[in-house]
C-alpha cells in the first residue's frame, strides 16, 4: 500500500514537471512572437522616418536652391537700380525763376487816403540737390513760400521721374529758393516747369545756361500749363539780362486794353477796348527778350540742350 502511494506521488510530480516545462516553453514562444512583432513594427517605423528625412532633406535642398536663385535675382535688380540711379544720386542744378509779387501802394494822407494793389515781376534763384535719402521732397525758401509751391515741387518730382525713368524713392530732392531782392511772400504753381527742368538736369548731369528762364505749371505727365503775370515776368527776366524766356503755348494770346476817347460836345467819354496780341511778338517787340513756346517738358529740354 505504501509503495503504491509513493509511486503515485512520483507520477504526479513528473506530470507537474512536464506541465510546467510545457507552460514555460509555450509562454516563451508567445513572448518571442510578441518581441518579433515589436521589432518588425519598429523597423517599419524606422523605414518611414528615413523616408520622411530623405524627403525633408530634399525639400530643404530645393528651398536652398530657390533661395540662392532669389538672392541672385535680387542682386541683379539692385545692380540695375543702382546703374539707373548713378547720374542722379548726387546731382545738383540751378536756374533763376521769374515770379510776380504783389504790394500795396497808398496815396494821400490819413484819414483821406486810398490804396491799390500793384503787381510787379521779380527773379528768384532756385536750385535742387538730389541725395541718397528716403524719397522726401524738401523745400527751403527765403522768403517763405505757400503751400501751392510745395505741391508744385512734389508734382515736379513725379514729372521728372516719368521723363527720365529714374526712381527717386531712395533719394531726397531738396529745393532751395532765394529771392534776389527782399520781397513779400510769393505763392503759386508757376515754377513747376522750371523745378522739373532742374531735377532732370541734376539726374542727367546737364549744365543749364544761365541766360535762360521759364515759367509754367507742370503736370505729372510733363504737360506745361498756362500761368498769370506774363508781362511782369518777361520784364523781370529782361531786367535780369536773360536771353530766352520760355513760356507755355497756352499763353500765346495776350489781351491788352487801348484807351479810346470820344467827344460829345463838352463831354469826353473814355473807353477801354480789348486788343488781342500774339504774346511772343508783343514781348519781343516791346520788352526785347526772345520768347519760346512749349507744350511739354520735352520741348523745354530740346531748347536747353
């Protein structure tokens, strides 16, 4: 009986050992399979990362190539801008400009006096300096000029840019205006054509003749328009020993008034009859300065050059 129990215990022990061995072996196989699956997943992820890295490097290389191309194009554009800008960056030009001033004349004694407004011509020295800057248009004047003069300076810059093809956004255009004699404040756009001429001359290194002067408004497309005070300006130019007086063609007709007297018994009737004259002919005959008509800034440059 004791031997049977002992044999049974031995059998159970062997069966337990075999079962444990099988279980451990099976569990190991499961663990190895899971590890292999993880290894495969990691290898796949690594392959994907390598592909992404390759594509990223390729994109980066393409971006660098494109950036180098843009830098090269930018350098070429800057070179072209500098080439077109060389003549004007440090340019300077000067001319005398005719202007009309107004003053008040008083006759009689206080409190019995009268006053009248008198217009007369004068000459002003106008110069321009073009320097590297920030696209500003600056005006310094003696005497003090009005807002219309400032506007004319801005328009003159646009007209000169259109005529020359130069971009002045990287330069400062500095006008200096000084009256040759002490005068009251002067205003008006009639120096626009002259200021445009100065800018063009400064940009293109043109020496302007000092015996030439001009008057006329300017538009951004270079058109030169009519002005007032033609006779007063012509007289001032002649007095200042100018040889040529450039005038807008729109001012080619001059209206003057002739006094006509008629007697009716003991009564005298005085009338002022308007007479239309050709401005050029009238000025050349009565003032003695040569007149040239112009329509545009191109006409002015043809006369001066």
